[in-house]
């Protein structure tokens, strides 16, 4: 009997992944100061392609220089990024894997204090357990339109570069997470207030991407919950997922929310975020990815067999040694 991790998965748009293993987006800090991929970036993704995973996601790439989180963050903000992004996608395709580009704007989560214009849905500091972030200015309607145009333009570049998917980063307290969360979005217009309004900017971005780049599968990295008092709940995110899938999202990549992505002190063992993903699995036509310190064959097979998730993301265990992971997990 074939182990479930080896079975293919065909998404609702027809894209087939050769197995159920995913390398999640992880910042490599190999881009130059203009956000352009370097030879080190291409080498890094060639290295990750040796893991045997069917899908390798490329790290969070800013849609605007003002939305950077790190100095050497990869960019998708300008056509000058296209040659490097194309080379990364080609490297991964040559290795026989599908690939996607994660796109993001930090909003008020300017951890590196490098943004020239820190902005968010409201003038509210993004809460975090481990740091104090700057207070952003509240975005205008023109700012909202610019954000949406920047995300759509970045997705078009991902399409031109040959990526199979584009992932909108809506988790970890970054820009879109700030729009979704009642902690940071307290606007009084059509983009604030009730959940449907707070999700509006994201749903409009997804809808526009599906219109201008219909070949691309769309993934969203979402918080299963904010994990912060008064923030997004499981019920909130179940509803947001229904709207996302109706707008055309094919994969829901379930992670953490406002406050960051560090493992909570009370969480032990593998898959500390799988319990946030499991309630969403099978509730829509979208495939669901589970993540959180996953590394062993037994655990991977367990959560696939019990249908807690459709796909399993393995980050640090692959980053530590892609070929070694392949030898251990892909050949066991």
C-alpha cells in the first residue's frame, strides 16, 4: 500500500502536485538591497529542491519597497525582479517540483524599522508578544487602492516568471492579517467593522488576481486564529475561508496570527498548528496545509491518514538538510 505522503493531489484548478509534502516559505535573506534575487538565492532554492517535496514555496516577497520587513528581503515589486524570479522558478521546475511565490506587505509590522511609510488599516500598533512595533498611520482609500494594485502587479510578475502558484501572506501579523484582525482594524468605513468588511481588501485582491492571471493557482497563508486576546477566532477564519474559496483560492495554508509565529510556550511536540488547520479540512474545495515543527514520517502519515490536513509543510527539518530529509522521509 502506497504511503499517503507519496500520493498526488490535484487542486481545484487542475494543477497536480506529485506528493503531499510542501516546503513552506522561509526567508533566506539572500536578495540584494533592491530586492533582486542573487546567485545565492538561486542556489538556495536548488538546495531546497533536493528535499523530494512536491511543492516548494519561495519566501515572502514584498509588493512594495515600503512594505519590506527585512533589508535583504526578496522583492516582487518591480519588473526588474523578473529575471531573478524567473531563474528561481526555472531552477525548481528543472528539479521536477511545482513552486509558488509568497507575496506580502508588512503594514505596521516594520520589525526592522526600514519602512519609509509605516501604515496599517488603523493607527494602532500591532501587538506582539516579543517586541514593540512602531505605530502606523491609518491608510486612506487611495492607499488601499495602491496596496491592491501592488499585490495584483506582483501576482502578474509571478505568473510571467513561470510560478505555478502565488500565495498572499495574510498571517503572522503582517499587513493583510492586520486588516482581518479586530485588534488592528477599527475603521468605520466599508473596510472596517464587521468581519466581512475587514476581509474585503483581501477578497478584492484575490478576485482581481484570478481575473488577470487565471493560470495561477492562488494560495493564502492564513491564521487559524490570532492567538491574542480579542483577536480572530476559529469561527472567524472558517467564515473567511468560505469567502476566499468562493473568490478562487485553491489552497489554505494555515499558520499563526497577530503576535507572531513563534511556538507558544504551552505547545509541545510536532504539528503545533495542525489543530488550527484540522477544522478547515474538507469544509471547502480548497486543499489545507498543516504546519508547525513537523519532521517525522510517523507524524506526517498520521495527520494525512486521519484527514486532519491534505498537505504537510516541513520547514526547519528540510532547511537543516534537504537531501538528508529526502533520504529519511521520502525513502522510508
